[in-house]
C-alpha cells in the first residue's frame, strides 16, 4: 500500500532546489557509508536546472561521494546529447561536467538514435545490467526526481499515450501527438519501485493542475502524475508558493 505523499511548500524554485540537493547529499552519503552505490534518476525540463547548479557547487560538490553515484534519466527527448532540448545535455553542462563523477557512472538515454524503440530497448538492457536484474525484475532507484507539466504529465508519461499502460518493460519509446515527436521514458513499474521520489513543481501555471492532482479521487486518476505511487517508498512533493496557491492549507506542510 503506497504511503500518503508529503507536500512541502517552499518559497521559490531556489528553495525547492536546496531541499532537493540536501536530499541528494543525505541519501548519497548514507549509501556510501553503507558501502553501496547511490542510484539516481534525473528529470528534465527547467525546474531541476537550479538543483544541478547547486549540486555542482559548494557545499554539495564536496559533500557528495561522486564516485559512488550512478546517474540515470527518467526520460529523454529524441535529440542528440548536445541539443539544447537534451535532458542529458542540460545535466552534463550544469552538473556532471563540473563534479568528479566517473564517466562510466553516467548512463544517458541515446536520444539521438533514429530508432527510438531500439534506444528504449538499449536503455532497458543498460538498466538490467547496471542493477543486475533478473527477468521480470524492476530496478529500485534510491532517488528519482520528477517534474510535472501543466497537462499533468511526468517524465514523458503524457496523457493519452501507450506508455501509460506499460506494465512489463522498463523503458519505452512513446509517440507524443501534442509534441509531434517520440519521447523515451521509464515506466510506472520502475518509478513506483523507487525508495524516494521527489516531485518538483514550480510556477503559477501549474497551480490549477496541482490542485486537481492532489484533490482528485485516487480511484479515478485523470492525470499521469497521479499514478506515481511508490509501493514501498516515499513520494515528496516539493512545490513553490505559486504552484501551491490554490491548495487548501490543510493539504500541505509549510516549511
Ligand atoms: C521533460 C521532463 C518533464 C518535465 C515537465 C516539467 O523531459 O521535459 O522530464 O516531465 O519534468 O515537463 O517541466 P518544467 O520543469 O520545465 O516545467
């Protein structure tokens, strides 16, 4: 049974990023102290950019045991890694190129492939190998970052797409009609296996959707993000005041 999500309202995207960076450092350190790797799936879009910047600078750059950190992505656009829209590209420029993380610890989705299905299959194989999974097993990420679009998508799980009903595969290529392009995304079974999911949402334009998502009937989910329910993990929403402006105060913990 999924635990009830926590909703933390913070002043702005900078405070969201600080909280998200603190969690990254805390979890990575705990795993390293146990002699274990720290597996994290990064999200794309604009909201996590400040997080990347923070992690690349003091004190996080020094605090995080980068040699133990294994980086993956929750989704990727079908563009080359140096394209302005590449989720890998943004994280590489703002974070990974600035910290001492071994190259072999960075597992990007090959969005540049001219066969998105093959790229998704290849990523699935890379996940199986990195997590040493048997057939039918799903990887349990220590930490997953997600965002939410104003249409309630998360990662590249967009409304009305086939990816929403995928129960077996770890990663799929999904045609997104509204974008007129394929996206490659991890699937719900992977996200919902995670130990900790931080869902970062900032901006007035997300307020209507956030209220509908958090107040909606869990039995009748209308938005893809509502099906993010880690079965044996915690889901923490980190939202700014703009995105939270339509929420009743009893639904959240002001911090
Ligand atoms: C992507 C992301 C996507 C993002 C939301 C929110 O590849 O675009 O994975 O799911 O998190 O669209 O994006 P913003 O943070 O830019 O609002």
